[in-house]
C-alpha cells in the first residue's frame, strides 16, 4: 500500500483559520497524562471536524508530543481527518457482498452526481463521499450510510435520488437569516 506524503505548510489559508483557544480545556484535561495522544487528537477532531495543521502545532508546544508521532497516528488510523469534511458523510460499502452486488456503480453514480472523487467533499461542503471496507449490513447489499441512516438494496440511480432529497431538505431547513 502506498502512503501519500503530507504537505506541510507554515501558514493556514485565511479561510481555514480556526480558534485554537477551543482546545485549552482539552489540553488541560490531559496535561501530563500518559497515553493521552489519541484522546487529544480525537478531542481536537471533535472540535473542528478534522485536525488542522495549527492544532498539531499547539498540541506539540503545549503537551510536548512530537509532531511526527502525532502525524504517524493520524495517518495510520482511518478515524482521523486532515481535511474538512461535509455536513453529511456518505459511506458506500465495498465489502465482498456489496462488491458482488455492484457497489462500484453506486460510487460511480454518486461521484458523477456530486462532481467529487472518492474521498472528496462537494464545493458547498454539504457532502463527503467515502468508500469503506464494510458497513456490516451484508444482507442489504449493496449499502450506503448517510447521516446515520443505512440504505440497502440500492442502485446508482436510487443512491443519487436519496442524496438529492437530502440536499433539498437541507436547503428548506435553513432559515432566511442563514
């Protein structure tokens, strides 16, 4: 398996500036405790939806954790994210049962409809599309999970229709002041 190198940047783009003071309570909670790296990283991701580069810097400075160790953990475990994700994460199962039932057609249809690659986020930051190894719903193959809901026995067309309906519902849920 090839691992992509992470590009480092000294300064975050203005649009990605985050309030690092939100991390103060989290850091205080785990300050000086052994085995705190993963809870600190999980807590940071819970605050921002991903782990921004400046958060790594703050964690390193204030806890003494090595940047290389933190990046090693974050790139090893699939639960961590280095980039912002959409409001809704669409997980398309590509386990054996789903693969045999043509899960690739679901992924292809969603990629085309959302205009994003696998792992990509739509321009409006509403959806992130991910292929996953297994969702544990083999009897419903092919399956996708979206917003905590599981949708089974899907075709590509049905998957796209579900996403379009969620997009419409999301727009109508917003108040005029937003």
